[in-house]
């Protein structure tokens, strides 16, 4: 069994968004002790270290990640698909926006707002001529906080693994999880 270093403990605590005081409360130790352990000023007893590690593990198990929220079935269009295909898919799926994916990689997005201003002749034009920027991408390990911050500025977040799209998250997915 390999014991965590003070730097390991500090890194895990900060990744979880915990303050030293919050970790101390969860581990039933004092905040100054956490500070001294993280600073390398004191070597904790094994029982104290075990309480701290257990508190971190419990906090980690409560963290909601992208993998917990994402929809694996990503409804999308390709850049060379006609605008009419994007409109049909949005109506059929009752979505207000779609990802534009080429060879598994998100390259843009298109929304009902983009389509509203188009004339009837644009129906046969390729989607890439009317697309907006791509939704941001995160890994399956991204936290709910990270995803929520992105959703304040974008309509969706794409989940990628080794550059390939594996899922999508919208505000509705987050709301469904929290309700």
C-alpha cells in the first residue's frame, strides 16, 4: 500500500473543491493539522491519515461527473448535409440546436435561431455555410461545476474521448439530474 504524500492530499482536496476547513470537518481533525500535513511540517499518525483519506474518498464518490450526465446518443448533422436535414432533425427530435460532427469530431453547431433568418433557397445549402462555433468539449471526468460554468455561455457541452465525440450534455440534462 502506497501512502499519499502531502502534495497528493492537497491536490485531491483542491480538485474536489474542498477547503482545508471542510476537509478537517469531514475527517474530524483540526484545520491547522490539515495545513501542517499539506505543508509537510508534520507526519500524521496512520489513523489520522486514514481518516483524511477516507473523507477524501467519500467526497469523491459524491462528485457528479460528465459520464454521469451525458447522453451517448448524439443527434448531429455533418457539415455537408443540407440545411433542410438539420431542420428536419431538430423538429423530429424537438431540439433547439444540433452539433455538427465530421469524422467523430465536433466542428460546429446550428440552432433554430440560425435557421429562422434563412430564406427558402438556403434549404439545399450545406450546413457548414450557416453553422456557428462548436460547443465546448470536456472529458468524461469533468465535474458538474465545470459543466455548469460552460452551460452559462453555451447551449451544450460535447464529451470527447481521444478526440472522438462520445456524448453531449445540455441544461436539460443537468436539471434532470438535480431534480
